[in-house]
C-alpha cells in the first residue's frame, strides 16, 4: 500500500467502521490521519494499535474493530499467492462459529457485492407450537448475529419505549430543593461561606429510578422461535435498568451475567454456551419452583416487575404450577405474562 493511497484507504476503512455501528465521525478521521502521520508507516502491529487508540472508544467496539482491521489491512505476499495456487485442495473442516460483530463487518465491506456460493438445501423443521413435552433434550443454540441495520433499529425502538411505573421512589436520599427532609450537613457546609452568620436551608428527597426487571423466558420447542427477539429486547433494556434474566426449558439457568456484555452478539454467544436445553421439553412448574426456592430472595428483594414469557403448555396435571405462580405473583411488584400463542385465539 503506497503512501499516495493511504489517506484514501484510511477514509474507506473509517466509513466501513461507521457502517458497522461504531461512532466514527469527521473529527475522528482527522485524528486518525494525524496519528498515522506522527507514528509513521511502521509494522502492521504499530498500525493496529495506532488506529485502535483513535477509533475504539467503547469496550464493545473492540471486537468489531479487530474483525475489520484483519479483513481490510491485510496483504498477501507473492510467495503466499504462489503457494495457494500450487497447494492441493484442503480437506474441508467443520465451520467455526463467527466472532462477535463479524456479520456487521462483512456487510460494511461487501454490502454491494454478490456472493457466488451455492444456495444451501432447504432444512426441514418441525413446528412444535401448540404441543408440550417433558423430554430432557440437551441441545445448544447458535444465534444468528445481528446486522448493523437490525442493531440500530433495536436501539431506536428501545429508546422510544415507555414502560408503566417507570420511576419509583427508593430509600436513598439526594439533594432536592423541594424535599421535605432537612440536610443539616449541607446546611452547615453552606453556612461557612458567610462565616456562620446565615444558614441556608438544604433539603433532601428520595431518589427515583426505574424498577428492576426479572425475566423468565421459556426456551422449549414451542417457544424457540421467540427466544432470539426477546433476548435482544432484554439486552437492550439492560442499558436502561437492572435486568435479571432466567431461561428455562427442562431446567432453570441464570444468564444475567452473560447478557450484561455490551456487544449484543457476544452476549448471545455467551448465553448459548450456558444453556444446554434449547428446543427441548417443557417443565414450567419445576422451573418456577426452582426459581422461587433458590433465586426469589436474591432478585425479588427490590420489588421488581416480573416478565414471564411462555406459552403455558405444561405436562404436569397437578396444581404445582398454580401454587408456584401464586407465590411468584405475591413476591413482586407486578407479574406480566407474555403468551405469544394468544395471537392464534
């Protein structure tokens, strides 16, 4: 890559990063050009860290930048090209899972290109809706990565979302001129400015913040089609309030820590590694009993809103489900049951 085309290639690289979802503006591009001028054209590693220091301002942008840099700033030598032409066809290996942000980077660079790969044969799937099974099927799930357009659309919709009871009072106090509790410490500190001759009134009031959300998501065979959009919603909602997420099919799994990753693709990849019973059977009552016994005191202490996303198809004929649902309802601020099968009614 010659120095004459360096500015043009840097501009194209910055546009690709912006298309992939990174915050890259004209000021950042000018800083990148100035940084490359000062650092000089050294090794590839020096170029990587020089551009990384300029473009990456958020933790979730590291994976996208790494994928884009490896794809754009690579150069094959003549020896590598000759070896590729003379080498025999390699034995195909199993495809590796895509790294977080790979789809956004691919669309940013090859949005206008056409792929010549043959179309895969249609996969026959069995629709398990309106059916229930208690079979313990161990199966992992590989979520499709979000494109840049889908990620931006999800952010806009979550930003415009207004949930009921959005602000509730807490026990923590904060300075408030309209508060009803006198803050003597603040009043004494303010009186030092006048030498104690005058003491202004300082008051405090309880702070208000959104209530936490506890989500219980059914991932059995009848609910597998709805798992990905609901997880995207919960991941975006976690940026605005505290969210605890539990998945259950034949067992209960806490995936709250995995969903706290800022990059949505990395978060869903972590969720897929934790949950072994995707698209398996349905055991709603035992899962709710495990939640009420092991997790209710930990995550329901702040009186949250509980979202129960399930179709309600249960195989157990006893009254365990009704009893556990009643206990859960009495332990939270509000219990919201989201049943996607109601659209068939």
